[in-house]
C-alpha cells in the first residue's frame, strides 16, 4: 500500500492517510476483507507517529471504511461500499454546485468554468 505524505498539501497527515486509503478502497485496489498494515508498521514506514496513524484508522473506522478486530488488526469493511460511493458522489456534486454558484455570482462564464475544470482534471493523471 503506497501512501504518499506531502508537507505542502495543507492537510493534516492523518487526513492525507485516511483520504488515500479511502481512495484505494473506493477504486477497488483494496478489497473487502483485505488486511491493512498495522498502525505501528504504517507509522514506521511513513516515519510518523503511531498516534497519527491511529487517528487516521479511527476516522476510517468511524466512516465505515474499515473494521478493527482487537488482536487481529484492521480490515477493509464489506457490504456498504456502494453506499459509501454514493456518499462520495453526493459530496462531489455538492462541491461542483458550490463552484457553479461562485462562478455565476462572480460573472465567470460556463465556458471559463469548463476550461478550469478541464485544466484541473488534466493537471494530474488521477484517473489512470
């Protein structure tokens, strides 16, 4: 599992970890029932505190992405991945609606907004 921590992202490290693991789960790279590295191992690999990985895993568990079994470890949760995907789609729609609202209130044209969207999508090869 490749987790990349960026000091310039502006997001706390635990959020970077949890969002990257969520992405791996939602994209199917991590499958239902698959074991995650222990919090200690992940902390060691990333050279960060165990407290930080613990916070990331707690957030993932709270959001239903993983399940933790005492003494055995943390595993990708099953059953409700489609529901989680729907929640992510709804969140993306909400952010896009906010962008449209800001554009309309600022006099930004539909074409300019579309160009911005395309430029942002093309900035990184995130879909491949």
